[in-house]
C-alpha cells in the first residue's frame, strides 16, 4: 500500500487530539472547489509505504494522540481496512474523512471497531449531487452512510463546505433536516486562496460567504442538530 502524503502534526484535523494526517489518493467525486486537486486526480505529491508509516507512528508514541486519514477518498483505497487495523494495533485512535459514497466500507470499519471518529462531507441536498458525482445511485449511498454513521459510529460529525453558488440558506436547511438529531454539524467557509480541482472555479466569481452569512446558516441549521459550529 502506498500513501500519498503525511502531515506529521495537526491540531485541527482530529477534534480534541494532536494527530498526524495520512493522505490517500484518488476520488470518485468531481467537486469543483476541491482543494486537494492532486489527490482527487490520483496523483502522488509524495509516496510512503505502509511500513514507513508504521515506523513513524511507533516513533511518535507519547507525542501523538491520534491518526486522521483523509484523501482523496479513503474508502476507495483497497488497503483501508488493513491501514486502520495497523494504526489501531499501535494504540492510536483513528479518525476517517469520507464523502459517504461507500457505506459498505464504513459499516465494515465500524463493525470491526477500526475507527473512532468519522467526518462525512455533505456537499448539498442529497437530490442535488450532479455537480459532485456522476453516480446515479448516489442519493441511496449517501442516505445509507448517514444512517450507519448516526446509528453506529463511536463519534462523528457531518460537515459542509460553504461555497457559492452551491450553498445557501435553502440548501443548508435541507441538509440539516436530512441529518436531524445528529451529534455535530460543521459549516466550513470556503477558502478562496485554495487551488481547486476546477482551476477557474474561484476565478469566475467569488464563492466565499461573508461572516454574517455564515452565522445565518448556522442559525438555520442549529435547531435540527445537537451542536452546530463554524470551523
């Protein structure tokens, strides 16, 4: 198994823990504002063998409190179960970032107790995923992932990148209703400085939302979930 990157320290990727971040490569979504364009396209900014990652994690015992796995889309990686198992065997909690497109993999990881925290991105209302996925069955897959996470994950959050024109008051309220009762819903302001999968996305117009608009979105979503925050 080859990993596409390693961030040795992070204070923000695993809530409440000092973690490292492991990057897988390849994604089955086509989000125009994706800021990990190289990884989404299946390119390798760097290459690390699993044996190298394990050696690094052994050397950081007592310094790191967890391991975050992101991408790309980690659930596409054939070795994701083995990776999570190897990390857990070293005593590290595992956090997984996912787009929710592979509910079967999520169920497997949860059932085998190989993940401690799942962060699932919800791009838009589930019936409006055409800008992000060409899968005609994506609505059903996302619905299954949401249900599995809310019913079985040890800890989790759902999150939405707030980029115009995809996100507005109507879409956020719809998403919040879809995950009604969820433990945590995170709204992430789009960073215009990011290099996007669609290089012209943030050049054609300004996709960013003002601080006031972000607060309005939070107010709309808050009644439907236990905790809503802007990160």
